[in-house]
């Protein structure tokens, strides 16, 4: 039983590593573009969208100015994804974590309205929230490993001189 549990945990770990090694950038791009378009739509069409049943709960929890902040977050995330440096990677990881929280908040807001059972909005936004959070954590963990290994190389090179 213990051997099977170890094997299962190892397989889950390998799947997690593979998934987030390969899909971190696409998740970042999907999140930033989706958040930008979603927030821009709610900023520009706020009064019309709040009349719809599925968006009615946004009336109680968001001032329209909040969407400007979400647009800025999405732009920061997009720029951090496009720049291939270690500092941009770190910023991108933090942006992904914040985006995960924003998507979770949007999912909660959609579920506050009594949406129809076949509405995909809450599920879609929860999936985005989970994937953004996990990808952000993975990116930050990989950055820590890279920074530690580069510090070890620098300190060993300094000792040789």
C-alpha cells in the first residue's frame, strides 16, 4: 500500500512538473488577454451588462473603477510574459498569483447570482483561477531554484579567483 502511494505521488508530481513546464506561458497569455478583454468589456458596457441576470451580482461588489485596476494587472502580466529575464519571470509569477485571486473573485461573484445550471462562467473562471495560481507558484519556485544555483556558481567562482 505504501509503495503504491509513493508511486502515485511520484506520478502526480511528474504530471504537475510536465504540465507547468510546458503550459506556463500559454496560461499567462490566456489569463492576461482574457482579463484585459473581460475587464475592458465590463468597464465600457457596465450599465448594459449589469442588467443581465448573470452579471447582476457585480453591481454589489465592484465599482466600475476596479476594472481599470484589473486592466492594468493584465497589461503588467502581458509585459512580464513578453520580457525574457529572470526579474520579469518573477514579476510574471506574482502577476499570475494575483490573476488567480482575481479570477477566483470573479468566479465567486458569478456564483452569487443565481445563474442557470448550464452556465459555464463559474466553472471557467474557477479553472482559470486554479491554473493561474499553480502556474504562478511553479514559476516562482523555478525562479528560486535558478537564483540559488546562479548564486552558488557565483560564490564558487569567487572562491577560485
